[in-house]
C-alpha cells in the first residue's frame, strides 16, 4: 500500500498540473472557449473525470488561479520594505521595484482581465478584500505622513499608484518596439517616475 505522503504528493502534483494547463488555455484560447476536457488533455492527458477529484468545475479552477498564483505578497513586500526620508523618495523607491516586478507577472494581469470580463471582477475583489487592501492602505498612510506630498486621501493616492503601474505595464507590453527600444527599461522607469512626481509642465507653463 502506498504511503500517505506518496498519495498526497501525487495529488499535489496532479493539482499543480491541472492549474498550469488551465492557466495556459485560459490565456491562449479564452475562458469561455476552454472546456474541462481541454484542461484534462493539456494536463498530461488525464481522464476528464479525474479533474473532478481536485476541482468541482472550471470556475473553481479559475478561482484557485486567482487566489494562489497572484503576486500580492511580493508587491506588498516592496511596499512595506522600501525606504525613504520623504514621501517622493519612498514612492520612487517603491516604483523602482514594483514596475519590473509587475512586468514579470503580466500573465496574472491577463487573468484579472478575464475575471472582469467573465465574472465582473468578483474573484479579484475577493482577493483584495481578503487582507491585501488594508495592508496596502496602511503603507500608503505611512507614506503620507512623510514630508513632501500634497494632501490627498489614502485611497486616492493608492488608486493613482495602481493606475500608474498598470498604465506602464500595458504601454510596455503593447507599445511599438521601435519606440520602446529608444530607452532601456531602467531609463523608462526613471523617466515615468520623474513625470509622476514632478508633472509634465514647467513652472512657467502651468495653467
């Protein structure tokens, strides 16, 4: 009789293979066009019925992807460990780390987009309300206590930073290669951060 640990290990491996296969299919052919049979075939040619030993259905597989494969802990670690004596300095240090990080997790952003199209964002919202948003807002409030920042509601600053990061991600991925290649990734990061912190206009041209 196989040991319990062996059975558990095989179960974990099967579950992981199912999740990775579903992720590839959701991203390449779409959630609606992917069937449980497709997932079973892509997951090492498993029997379709065997998937139900791990997940009750396709939506449960998608929910597991959102809950288990998100980069929230990495992003929050950047927010919580970045240093700076002023608010602009700390924001700069956060973004210097967060922008390359989110580029590496572009596929999760695509999963979040699927969630908004197929489920009105309920899985992503559940993820955010499960502890991520309070931790993030707590750090935003700490940044606002540092000198050098205009008065702004914590959620407004959080929304601005998220919009900035997602905008950078989308333009980096979708922008024309000849334009993107004009600067290195590091140069682009510094350019867009400077623009965020200091604006587009010179003092003489305001208004």
